[in-house]
C-alpha cells in the first residue's frame, strides 16, 4: 500500500481525535496501544449492524409484497383465475406466511369448485404448514373435516373434529357440534351426546339450539333402545 500523502495525514489525525473523544477515558489507553486493530474491529461491528438492519428491512419489504399479492388474489372473483394466482404465490413463496395462507385459501377454493380430492390434499398440507399454536391450523383441520365428509370419509372427519376440540383455540364450539353430528351418524351415541352437550355449554344462546336439543333427544332414544335390548353401551357403532 502506498504511503499517505502529506495533505491526507492531518485529516486522518483529526478523524482519529474525533473518534477518541467519543470513547471512555478508561478505554483510550487501550486504543492508543492497539489503535489500528481496535479501529478495524469497530468498523467491522458497524458494518455488521448495518447489514442486519438492511436484512430486516429487506425481509419486511418482501413480507409486505407477499401480503399484497395475497390480498389481490383474494379479490379475484373468477375462481379459475384466483386458483392460478394462489398457486403462483405458493410456488414462489412456499415457506412464507403468505404462502401458507395461500394454500389454505387454495384448499377452500378447490372445495367450492367441487374439486374435493385436490382440496383434501391442500388442506392436509395446510395443516402441516401452520404451527401448533396457530388458529389457522384449526381452520385447516376443520376444512379437512368438511372435505372428508363430502368424500364420505366420516370417520376421518370425526377424527379431525376431535383433534380441534382438544386444542382449545377458539374453534371448540363448532368442532364439538360437528363432532357430535358425525359421531351420531356413525352410531357413536355416547360420544355424540357428550360432544353436543359440550357445544350447548359453550354456546347456550346458539341460534341452532332447538335443533341440537332435538338431536340430543334422538340420541337419548337410541341409547335407551340399546339398554332395552341389552346391548353393551360402549362408544362403538352398533353391529361393529
């Protein structure tokens, strides 16, 4: 490296003095002894801070763009075009929040279009996408239950509703209602009775309270009939 020109030396000395003024007195002796190495470390530290701040700003910018794309996709009325937009977001950003939410919306769109098998696969992936604490995981599980019902997989649907009812993330009531409804259909009368009673305890003013009480009366009659015929009252379907 070439030596500094004479006119540059006073400038550097002035800069050094200004830096030293901002350093505590106890550290000035150390800097004077190891001045070059210390200034290099300080410079590296400052550069690192700027890189971190820049990275955070960049990822925040990417997140905002992703959210904008998702918002625009939701607004598309044509279902086929909406599917294409959501699939593009998932392909480009599979590991972002927007990508995960896009998959959940994709599953619902598939379901609305009657593409049930594709919807079920998308819901399964969405369940894995979200963390255990996310309420969107519950939403995906409920959706998976509905699609399973549409595909006549009632036992699979019942399992999903059971899982959601045990998570207690705000979907308890609806999951108990759906669990009771499907369990009754499958002949799991005790499970159905317990689930529907749990639903009423959580939603005593539910708009469908009359229907639920009617369903409970039918379940009670089924259980009474089992007792009268000396059937074992276990939480298993009749004849199985």
